[in-house]
C-alpha cells in the first residue's frame, strides 16, 4: 500500500474544514481566516476562491446535488455558494453565535420509498435549525440547554442527533418532534452513527466513549482514555469503531452485543492523535497525529499498519474522496495535500 503525492496547494490560514463534491472532482477547503477555496481534483488548480466569512469560517457541507456548497462562519451566518459560477446565492442568519456545525440529510432511502426532501441542519450556540436548499428556514427548534457541540444524521435519514453538555436529543426528520433524549452528565465533543443505523456514539470530555442502541434502549460506556475524545469514525460494515483520545487510535469491535468488555485494538503514534477517517466503501482507516505522522491501517489484518507518511505540520482534517482513491489532508500550516492511494 502506498500514498503518493497527487498535489499540494497553500491557502491563507489554518485549514479548518475540507469537503469533497459528491462527484469527487472538486475539493473545498475553508481557511480559519474566512475564505473558501475550490480546487480541481485533477491538478489542484484553484477553480474559485470564495470570500467566505469575514470573521472566519468554521464548517463546509456540499449539497447532495453537488451544485452548491454551504458554509458556516463566525459571523453567525450560513451561506450558500454556486460552485460552478463561484458566486454567493443565499444566506441564513442564526444570530450572534458562531455557526459551527452543518450537515445535509442523507439521500439514501428505503427501497420503494419516495426521495426525502433535502434538508440542511445547522447549529450556532444553542440554536438548531433545518434549512431548505435555498436556505429558507424549514424548522427552528427550541433552544438546547447548552451550546450544541455536535450534529449527526442517522444514515437512513430518519432522525437527527444533536449533542450538548448534558446529553443527546434525537429529532424526527419529518415532524421535528423529539423522539428520545439521552442524558449524559458531561461534555460531548463528537457524534457518529454506525452505517447500519444501530449504534449512536459520543466522544466525551470526561474522557470516554459512550454508546447508545436507540432501538433497544441500551447504552454502554468505555473509559480510560488519556485525553478527551474528539474524533470518531465507523467503517462501512459497522463492525469497527475508531476513536481518538491520546497517543493511540483505539479500534473497537462492535459486532453482536458490542464493544463493552472487549479489548480494543491499539494503533500507536508518537504524539496525540488529532484526526481519523475510514474510507467510504473500503476498509482502510487513516489516522494522523500532532507530530505530522499520517498512517493507514486495515483493522481486518493481523498486521494492520499499511503505510506511513510524514508531513511537516500537524494535520487538522482528513477527508477521503467519494471513490476512496484520494485522501485530502489539511494542515496547521495552511497547506492542502491530496494523496493518491495505490495498492
């Protein structure tokens, strides 16, 4: 397994978010200073540099159609951009708090069902809204008890999970009524659903990982991490859950009754793990640490480490292209790298 450099390009500040267009031909990179750059996959050429957000950008999310890109910023706004023309087309104001989380409702539907209407979930402080594709407000939820720390759509698209200090709420995606609330007496940094819709997992301040089985009204807890858990990822089969929380990436086996009581796989690094991402259709896991080390792993193998690459600065974001052939990397130095994965 090799990771070959495809291209590298600078932006004007720390890379705060990355997003691939659904067709994989365009990569968007948000700068902490505010601008957003659209790169061509083929050669890294800058298709457009969008003004973004004056006070700084925070989050990116391509619409399922790929025709538009949503961004959230420190100005309290969600903005919509025409990616072909490089033009701003709409805005939604959420108040004075930073817009930190954006997530489009998944387009996957059960066989025979009519397509779901596109929805963009956005949060700023304690506010949570669902926006139409033109950024008009479909629904504004009641304010959360504390600042919303993470959002995650169930892969089937039926509900939205929102986390805050003190718990997680599941909202129905059609009538926006709270389905369930899960108390958790600490801060939550990250949320992820398993692709089979069975597990909902939080990475926590305490530091720990907590798992819920919403359909079975069960929950499980794994503690013992060195530091707070900010990064979570599931593989495509829903078997492997990757978590950060120190100098090891911990890999939990979620088959059957789940990981509680099982020993995790420990993938060691020389510095704290700061990013991780599983491929979409394949089994490779990418992890990165604060010393600039980037590693590829195959959890199904007896010797899981497949490749290591050294970068000159800590990684801020990892994002696999939709076809899993390329890995995009953002760095604290403001460099965007795209590496090609070769078996």
